[in-house]
């Protein structure tokens, strides 16, 4: 690989994805190529995105927020991956050396591609509904998001499921002939604002696929979820 191929810029869309991933796990191991993947330390959220840029080598970053804030000191930097142990961030006459972390200290996703064990319920979540649900959860301090199938519809409800007199905010997102209660922790819905195709498995795993970016999140359900 020549030196030119070891230098790249990061697009706004890739920076948006990286900022979001930093909220899931502040460390990241970027593998050579065009795919970014991360997993939360608790291993209950896994995210992956295909991006336009191609990383020329594996890159281990221990503090992703710090790295992104450092890039924010520049307006249009080049990232040079030629050195073995650090990235050179270059713009005009300025140079920053950003040293790689030891990959062993980073909680990274498994190599194997993840698939849902079953696909039991599907619905579409538009950007307005998602925004309002998360805002309502913040306003009313509600810890739980439930996808509930009853009376022929799927509704998403933010609530405190341990409190019978809890405030609730609900929105209908689809139709169903099934009965279920799929529970999530609101704090695990760390997804970029936008519209999503959502598939839920009764085996306590869900997939949120962003309709704008090539971006997917696999989010674990709570064990008290019920199906049928």
C-alpha cells in the first residue's frame, strides 16, 4: 500500500456514527476495511455500520470521545496511518500524534456476524415517534420502553413497568395478530436519530436497521419479556 492510500479524511456521516458509537462504548477497535463495529461493555448492545472510507489498518482507540474532540480542533484534517504506533493528524502546518491503544484492553465485538435467532415481530419506527418517545422518557423519567402487541396493534410505550401508577407515553407503530410484551431499558436505546425497521426475536434480541445509513443495532431485551 502506498503512502497516499494510508492517508484519509473522515466524512461527516462517519463522524456522526463514531460519535454515536462512543456513547455505546468509549473504546473502539476499528478493523481494516469499510466496516465499523462496537459493543457495549455489558455486551447488551452491538452496532455496526458500513462507511464510505476504507481504513488502511486496524486502529485501537481507548478514548474515542477524546479522539473525536481532538479532530474538532481542526476544520478539515487528514489522517495519516503510515506510522506503526500512532495516527498523524495533519492540517496545514499543524501535526498531532495520536497513539494507538493496546487492542487487548478494548471490549470488541466477536468476529462472527450476528443474526437474530427468530424474527417474531416487525414494525417501522419513524423518526418523529422515536424522538418523542425518548423525549417523553426523559421528561417523565421513565426507565422502560416496551413494544406491546394487543388488540391487533403494536404500540411502543415508555413507562416504569415496576410502578402501576407510572406516567406513560405511547404511540402505535403497526398491526399484529400476536400478543407480546417486549421490554427494553430506555438507556440501551443508544441509536442515531432517524427512521428504523425493527425486528424482534422472542429469544430476547432485536435488530434496529436505520433507513438512511447502512447502520444496524442489535439490542438485548429484558428477561421479563413475554411472547404469546
